[in-house]
């Protein structure tokens, strides 16, 4: 195990990690609490989003526990023996976050192409199987990265513990799942986009376009997912390859900051994409936050209905 500390120290990193980690934990914690507390949101799709929020919460907690104190101190805040543990945890969380995005995109793909059979295809049992498969893949990626490159260090520029990435096998194990996930996302997005274009051409005998309610919501959600994935994880993949080709010392500091911003902010934007665009979730959230207002509104509606019946 190797401890490497660069000479450069960026004073903005501690404040950035502190603010963003708190935002990630609070936003994803709210998502988990709202879905768990609201019975009519207990659907496979919402449980999938809840699982994603729980993983993103763990990402924020990892940064808050390991990176924030280390960034403020200008060195790794714990014993050197925990550098490998912190690196393995980050490797697992990044891989799980990548696979969660792919799982949600495939879910939307099924909803677009088989809307009538969706509730029979996406069941709780199959959701649990899909989550178990992603966990196995994430753990396998973490183990391979640790065994193939058992050399971890603390990078003060981005205040995280990462692997050295000095072997082809370690690089392949690290970037393989993100690249395969990118292929899956682009395939689903392309198929959905072509499907949307075809549906726009479908007309009724009277010449009216056949556009069911919510027709454009799934393609837009997948578009956001694909764009967010590219912004978040393509720099991550390029950074690993660049570190292998030129050495970790030759990776530009600003590029390292961009990588960490993309990976960590992905855990925040997921909440906005998959929950804020879903109307039942917004209504449940506003009900929990403004319960007194909704009770008064409901009483007014009941009084109005009673007055109409009396008339």
C-alpha cells in the first residue's frame, strides 16, 4: 500500500465537498423517506429509484466521512491502513451508481415499448433480482480492482483515496462496466428516439396524431439520463486511462477536479431527474412538508362538496 501526497493544496476543495456531500445526503434522504412513508408510491419503479437514492446517499456519506475532514486537514485524516478500505468503498459506490443508471434506463425502455405489459414485466421479484445482479457486478469490479492493483494512495488534489491504475488489467476492470453501461444507455436511447419518431407519424383515420398522455416523458427522462451519464462518467473513464498512460502525476489538477465533480454531482442530479419529474412523488413531498396546508385545502373541498349537495 502506497501513500502519495501531492504538493498542491486547493483551499476550495474542502468547502466544495462539504456543501455537495450535505446536499447529496439530504436530497437522497428525503427521497427515501417520502417513498417509504407514502403507501401509494410503493411500486417497483419507485423502489428502484429509492434504491438508487440510498446508494447515492452512501456516496455522499463516504465523501462526508473521508474526504471532507481530509480536505480540511490537507492530509488523510485517518490511519494509512484505511486508505485501501476507503478506495475500495469508493470503487464499489461508483460502480453501483453506474449500474443503477443503466437499470433505470432499461426500466424506461420497457415502459416505452411494452406499456401494457409493463406491470407484469417489472415486478418486485424481478427488481430484487436485478438489484442482486448489480450488487454482484459492483462487488466483482471492486475485488478485481483491488486484487489486480493492490496499490492505493491518497490524492490531496481531489481529497480521495484511489487505486494507482498502473496495470492493464486494473484499468480494464475499472472502466469495463462504465463503458458497457454507456453502450446499453445509448442503445436504449436510440431505440426509444426512433420509436418516438415513428409514433409521431401514426395518425388516426381523422388525421389526428396519436400521442397518449405522458408520451414524451420517458424519452426526455432517458435523454437526461444519457446526457448526465456522459457528463459524469466519460471524464472518469478518460482520467483512469490517462493515469495509466502518462502516470498519475501528469494528470492535470483541474481535470481531476472535473472528474470528482461529475461523479459526486451525479448523485444529486439523479434525484432531480427521477423524482422531481414524477408528479405523484412531488405531491407526496409537498403533502409531507406542508401537511397543515393540505389539510385545510381538503377541508375546504369537503365543505364545498357538502354545500353543493345541500343546494
